[in-house]
C-alpha cells in the first residue's frame, strides 16, 4: 500500500487513426508529402511537426524518463505534472510544478482548465495531498483544488478522483499541532518547521473544498460518516489558533499574529458554512445524526464569538429540525435546549415587553443598528425552535427552559422591522399552543413560575398589526390565537390581567381578524 501511494500513473489516451485525420488538429493545415502526421503522446491527437516539435518525459503515462513527442497544446500541463511527480530531483522541482499548476488554475481559462483535467493535473494535485510530506507542496495543491472546487464542471472530477479522503487526512494532520513534515524519519531534526501561515492556509483550502462539494450536494453518506468529513468540519468550526513554540522562536521573519487570527476566523466561518451546506441535503441527515455522538457537539458552536459561525450553525440546526422527528430531541439533549434559549436572549429580554406596539418606534433604531448577520442568526434560531415545537419530546425540553416565552416576545419587539423573525416567532407560538400543557403557560404569568410562563397575546397582536405584516405572518398569528383558545373554555378564558393586558386586548382580536387580507 505504501508503494501504491507513491506511484502516479494515469491511463494513456487512445491514438486517433491516421486515416481519420487529414488536417493538423491545431493549425488545420492539410497533411501531404511535405507535412507528416505526428501523434501527441499526451492527448493522442495528430499534429504537424510545427505544432508538436517538443519532447518531454511522461512517466505518468508509463513512458519512463525518455522524452517523447508532445503537442504545443498539452506541453505546459504535461511538463508541470512531470515535475510534480519527479521525486528524484528534490522538492524544489516538485514545488515548481505545483506552483505552475496553481498559476494555470488562477488564469481561469476554460481551455487551459480542460487540458488540466485531461492531462492529469487534478490527479497530480490530489497525489501531492496523499503522498507528499512537504507543507509548501500541500499549500500549492490545496490552493489549486480550492479554486477548482468552485467550478461546477470540475467538481464531479474532484469527486471521481477520490480527493475527499486525502484532504480529510491532511486536515487531521494539520489540526494536530504537527511535527516537522518530511519524507524520512531520520531527517526530522534538520527539517524545517511548518510555517504557521502555511498551516492555516492548508486548513482553509481543504475546508473550502468540502464546503463547495457539500453545497453542490455531492457528498455521500460514506464520506460524511466514515471518511470523517462532518466531524472534521465540526472541529474546524471550533478551531482556535495556537502557535507552535518552535515556529514563533525560530522563524526567520516576524509572525503577523493579526493575520493568523484573521485566518482562524476564516477557517471557522468556512467550516460552519460547510456544516450548514451538508445539513441542507435531506439525504445526508441520517448520517449526520450518526456522527453526532455528543449531544452538545453541534449546539455548543452557537456560543462561538464568530458571528458567521453562529449564523450558519443556527441555519444547520434549523435544517436538521425541519424533519427528522425521530432525531429532533437528540439535538436538544445535554445543554442543547439551554444553549438555544440563552442564545436567543437579547438586550430587551430583561425589559417589560408586553406593550410591544408602544415599543415599536424606539426599537426600530436598535434594529437598524443590529448587524445582518445577527438578524439572520436570530431568524434561524426562531425557525429551529418553531420546528422543534412540532415534536412532543423536543418541545417539552424547550418549554422547561427558563424565559423561553419571554425571550421570544422580547425578540419580536427588538426586531420589530424583520418580517422573517416575526413569521418564525408566530410559528413558535402556534406550534407550542398545540399542546394542552403549554396553553396556560402562554396565557398567564403565574407568580410562582415567572421563569417559565408568559403572556404571548400582546406580542401576537403587535406582530399581526405591525406595518410590515404579510398575509403569511397573519396566517400564523391567527393559527396561534386559535390554538390558544381551542381548549373547551369560554372566550374570556384568555385573560391577561397578571401581565398588564386587559379586556381591551381581547376586544382587539376580532378587530384584527376582520382587518386581515383575504389570503
């Protein structure tokens, strides 16, 4: 297996029949007595001498070290691949080849990229990740693969060439504060230490590839579960940069710590995007739940200081909670439910939020100052809670959390100009009100249990009568009110005296319903 790892061979192309080609494949000049046919060993097409005058070794095709004819179109990628696999002349030659392939990729020319795929360029990049121990080679290879993964036409090539497992193994290597990477055990003392910026770039590049493949729904359950794609992304989303002592003390040039910390943030963000992308594919979700052994493994990432991480992890939880009734409660085990409710807590949660309509004007200023990332995260959290509320066990875990209802009402007040957040909060109340045990908690503020009960009617009325309300939001508001009153009691059961709501509030309900659009 070790020998196979270091062997690089790609299939030889089929040669075009001489009788089928009357003109040069490149310049289109006709062949004749003075213009002979020549086959390119790299692509198998037929060219004239002027278009195929160069010869280079092609060991990757099994020609050994003897130079063979290559056309001008194949020359660049072919010799770069030859340099990459040339271990006899040291890493300098391989680095030249890897840097050259990265430059080809960065040119973003469709014809050059087609030649790169056809002539084994992608194979060579993956081979570098799998078999080589030089961090600079890893940097050039993963940088090129990260750019290629953004190309819709090349993603299937990356998958079919089995790139994912070598990349995951490489990430595991660089995550574990590595020793100097070299080819021989005896040379470890004299080998250069991995540069920290290179280490972080490799991690960023690898996570970007997985994110792009996950976003395109190209990852299989095997790759998510057994190959470790998902668990590695979880580790990277919680990645915290710790410099290697040898690197900081022995580095020839000073280390820009701020740049490294910025890279740390980028690694966390891309990994969180990858987690969200994988969770969005329904067929992946059973494998994801098999991977999450620790119930807090995913929800604990909501406590990250990186706002992009919290946004995409909240989105991932919303995806996983949308279906999967069998697994929903698993996400809320341990501290999962507590983390969700605490993350939802906002500045206004400790204030009196019952008279939402009166607070709307002052809260608009706060809402304008709130970042889009935070609003997106809050919307995803509210969506997840609304999804959890459709399952008996998971909604019970949430309802036992202190201040859940109060935080939801406070969130509606704080984000008074966000329709999406209002829609999900109305869904939350409508779904929670489906359960008999929740209705009294949602209508009364009992003195002995202030932390688990809260009157949600004023918030529902304010949402339904706000200037930004849509028919969809109104539909959920009416559904919530209907579910709250659907318990065989007379209408005046909805009394809110302990929460500063009066009979005027109840009178507003039919007025609000009559004023709704027909939809």
